[in-house]
C-alpha cells in the first residue's frame, strides 16, 4: 500500500471507529426507542463509510457504490418498520420507553 | 487530505451533538446534517452515485420518517422535563470523554496494516455493476421493500 493510501486508511479508520462508538453508546445509554433508532442510524453510517473506503482503496468504487445503494434501501425499510413498531408500542403503552413495555406476552 | 480531515471532524462533531442534544427534533436535524456531511465525504471518495443516494434518502427521507414518528407520540410534560433532562445528562455525560480518549488512544497506537491491495482493474461503470454483476441484489431489494410494506400493514391493522 502506498504511504498516501495508508495514511488515508488510518485516519479514516479512526473516525469510523469513533462514529461506531458514538452510535453504540447512544443505543446502550438511552431508554427512548426513537433515540435507539438514531443510534442505529449512526452505526449504519459508519458501515457505509467503511464500505466506500474499502472500494476506494481497492479501486472498485463502482462495486462499493452498488453495495451501499443496497444498504441504503435496507436502512430505509428497517427505519420504517422500526418507526411502525414504536408507534404500535406507543398506542398500547402510552410510552416509548422500552422499560414500560409491560403488556408483552412471554 | 486536509478537506477530508475537516469533513471527518465535522461528521464526528455532528454525530456527538446528535446523541447529546436533549430535544428529539434537534437530534433528528443533527442526524440529517451528519448524513449530508457523510454524503460530501463519500463524494470525495470517488463515489458520486452513493453520495446522491445518501443525500437524498438518508438526509432527506429518513428525517421525515423520524419526525413523523415523533409527531405521533406525546410531548413530555413541563413537570417531567427537568427530571428527564437531568437523567439524560447523567447517562450521556461520559460520551465526549470516551470519544476524545478513544480518539487519542487510536491515533497513538493505530498501526497501519500491511496488506497488499489488489491491482486496480479497468474503470467500471456503476450501472453495469448494478444491472449485470449484482442483479440479484435488485431482486433482494424488491423483496425487502415488499416485506417492509407488509410489516407496516400488519402493525397498523385495525382490530375487528
């Protein structure tokens, strides 16, 4: 790997790891389901950046873009269904705090 | 290289602000801004189509989904607000320190891995990749979209 690409890889990787920590902390520390979704979004953004970086370094940007487009479609569906689940939980429990989901079976 | 570094700093700062801010609407705006900055980074990494998708979908559509979700749930009462803010501050106060500490540790001890990258092939067109090489992905995307639509219909089905 050339020194330029190696430098690019190292500092991008540091920021990707920090972004991942940020998203993981958000999911771990919150009791609000919307905030958990926001944390999940941040994790997906870190993964997106990692895929694009890998494509750039390997000279296969087109393939990386195709994979990222698929990832974005999956992200949308996950967010829409998660939003639906949050609204469902709110209708039944009057709260979006997962600790108050007391009427689940099982 | 400097522009990339500045963009990455802005991206991380926006992400931390998104997580730390108390109001959900501000948090959603922060997420949209994070997506917009990420789109700029992706564009600079020679991926314009993915950048356009990131900008239009992740910075445009997903915040709308979030805002719709938040608008259907209730506002926190004025009596509950100070308690909730205090609780949040206690839980999230460590994040900036963790990020700074992790950044310092990583920048100090991050070893550049020694691996050989594959030789760059001929310049590929993303449309050819999507339509010919990864065409099963398109089928998967259609199935996932239908599954999502079905999931939402089931979630909002009225009880008889």
